[in-house]
C-alpha cells in the first residue's frame, strides 16, 4: 500500500456525486414533508368542519 | 504440568498489546462513561479473544456469522434507534435536513483520502462511513462491502462517537468567530399533526428505497422503529424496541465484533491509518456542516448560528447537547438546543441515506 494518485482522482467522482446526491435526496424529502404538513392541515380542517 | 501451562508457550507480545487495548476500552467505558454499551463488551471480548488458542473465538464466530456477517444485528438495532427518535423538531423545520446533508461531507472527503493512501475502494468506502457517526450504518456498509478492516472500523466509529464532546468543539472554534457562535436563533415550535408523524417514516423509506435500493433495509428498519413509536397503538412494541431489543442487540454486538480484534489481523499499520482517517471523517463532517451554515448566512437575512451545521452529524443526542452548551458558554441566554436537535435528527436520516448512496455507488464495483 502506498500513495495512489490515480485512485484518488478516480474517487473524486464519488465524492462529488455522493455529497450532491445526499442534497438531492434531502431536497426531495423536504418537499415531501412540506406536502405532508399541508395535507395534514387540510385533513384537520375537514375534521374540524365535520365536528361542527 | 505441561497440559496446564503449555498454553503459555503460544502467548505472543501482540496478544498482550491487545489485552492492554481491551483494558483501555473497559476503562473508558466504566470510568469515563464513553459509549459503555459497546466499549465494555468489545473490550472484554478483545481480551478473551486474544488468549492463546482461546475457545471464545469459536463461540463468538458463531454469533458473528449469525448476526454481523449477514448484517442482521445492526438492522435490529436500528429498529430500537428509530423508536427512540422524535422527529418533531425536524418536521417543524424540514430545511434542517440540508444541515444533515452538509455534515456528511466528511464521509465523501475521507473516501478520497483513503483512496489516496492506497486502500482498495471497498475498504476506502467502509472507512469513509465512519464519518456517518453511526455504529449500525458503519457495520452494515463495511460488512456489505466485505471490508478487510471491519473491526478497526467499528472501534473507530464508536470511539469517535464517544469523543464528539472533544472533537467537535475544537473543530468549531477553529472555523468560527465568537460573534458567529453568539448568533441567537428564534424558535417557533410548530404543532406537528399525528398524520405527518405517521406518514413521515413511510414516505422517507419509500424515497430512499427508490433512490438507493441498497439502503432499503437500513432506512426501512430505522423508519419502522419510528413508525412503531408514532402510530400510537403499539406502545408495548415501541417500548420493547427502545429497551429490550436495543439493549440485547447492543450487548451481543459488542461482544461479537471482538472476534475480529485478534492480534494478527488488528495490529497492523492499516489500523492506525483507519483511526486517523476516522478522525478526519469526523472533523470534516463538522467543517462541512459549519461552512454550510456560513454559506446560508451569506444569502439569508435571518442569520443562523453556523454551529447547528455541526449538529448535523448522526451522533444523537450528544452532538446537539455539545452545540447547545457551546452557545450558552458564549452567551448564557443563547438557547439553540431545539434547532441543534432538529439538525441532529436530520443527520440521522442523512447518514443512513449516505450509507445507501455509498453502497449504490461502490457496491457494484467490488
């Protein structure tokens, strides 16, 4: 085992793709959570109206 | 007499060194209360597995094949962890997920550093996942990629998780000013509907499984535990997951992993390199999270305390408490615990997703 510049350069692709990939997935989850919160609010409003 | 003392002839210096390492782990677990759930059984197992011709090795190997080699133990542990987590602060402010993402930078940076130092890709990726600051994820990824250094990786992961109160403050003070650490943040707790709490684990599991199918088990078991907690109709199962299941698996896991801490495979130069790379992973996780906070402040009118970026690692709840304490040390009226806790649970989700992405990218190549 020793310094391997070729492997380092090849790994940069995974570094960039991997870190960017997490941001993309987190972004999708954020949108879903905001959608869930709105859906839950509407559901609660409906149930409150029904109760009235 | 030969039968009684003959075994001493097989004792080596390396075995004695491993006894010392086991003793240090037990000391840290008991006296310093550093991750005792794992370090104590690992330390004890390490000592017994490094006795000449030890019968312990055969027994622990059975447990290893039953629960670690097939990644079962870490997945079962994740059910318990999921049942313990309250995602409320995250659901109230979902943008905190981005801090979770930012604080996984150390994983990918360490992947490159480990490759530079000559580790095979499977080992570089397994070493990098130490930066997930999550024991089960580290074990799962290392075992799935069939890394040659599972034991060293696990020891590093759990040791650095216990060292978060030392590593993170040092790193944060290196890259932030006092003024930045004193930034106050408002906290407006939103009420999270039960429907959201129930649907969140299902939605996250679905998304993670679609994006990175290899992470389906990791994310799925974590979110299943959370669903047990949030559904409200399975209190006994949730309590069992948080207590009996988590404790039982932790007990077996620590002892079992020690079978890979035998001197001939553990006392190699690569182990020291792995410990060094693990530290780099944690440090750059912290740097990544803090710098993300600083970048947000460049564009946002409402300033955020960049330290909460550092809470985006998965070491829950220790990291959020460390960050909150640092804020109060600078200003006794600066309370950022809830924001840090939100970033901390975001880190739990992000670290598992990171593990899945590592498996998706590297798995097919090894």
